[in-house]
């Protein structure tokens, strides 16, 4: 789909008057630059019917402008909104039972968290002890291997000596 066609489809979606009479290819030249294309993708992906003012809203705004009353905009509007109470907003209220149930759930989850922390600490301690034992056993194994090799050397020498003596005895006999 071309960029112009995508633009015209978005205009149709938001109810732009006479959008059915527009040809998307007539708008392709508007979106030839990379920056314009990224704007087009944003525009087509984010603009919908909720972003368009109704005729009644437009008439009400026009009447407000003609009345000469000040209209809050920008920083003044932000400041006025900050002073509004948050309770004025339509926030769901929790009854006491639901609140109590949620508090119980929080307490249960905290206990579970503490239990898991204790188990983790125990496992870390056991791993540390096991690692220490392993290091000690490795040292003992090295020492035993060294003694074994020495003993084998001594036994081999004794075996050779005995074999030589037996050979000499056999030769004498």
C-alpha cells in the first residue's frame, strides 16, 4: 500500500468529510522524505475517531471563544489540573472486605518472600560449606596420591631387589 493510500484510509477512518472522493496516489508526493514517512506511520497508527472533535464540541468551543472568557492552555492548564483533587477522578473504590483481603494477600506474600529468602540463605550456606569440604578433600586427595606414588616407588624398588635376589639364588641353585 502506498503512503498516500494509507493516509487517505486514515482520513476515512476518522470521518474526514469527502474522504471517499480522495485518491491516495495524489498524496504520495507529500511523503517522499524519510522524516515525512515516519510522521505518516505515526499519524496512521495513532490517529483515530477519539482524536476528532464532534460538531457539538466545535460549536461549544466557538461559543466559549466568543464569550471572551479566558481559556486555559499550556502551562496554565497544567497548573490548574495539578490543583484538582485526585478523588474527583473516576477511580474505583474498594470496600473494606476487598481492602482487608488485599492486605491479607500482601501479608501472605511477604511471609512467602521471607521464607524464600531464608531458604536461599540456607542454600548459600550449604553451598559454601560443601565448597569448603570439597577444597579440603581435594587437598587430602593430593596428599594421599603423593603418598601412594611414594609407596608404589618403594614397593617397586623392593620388588626389583627381591626379584634380583631370587634370580641370584636361582642361579646359585
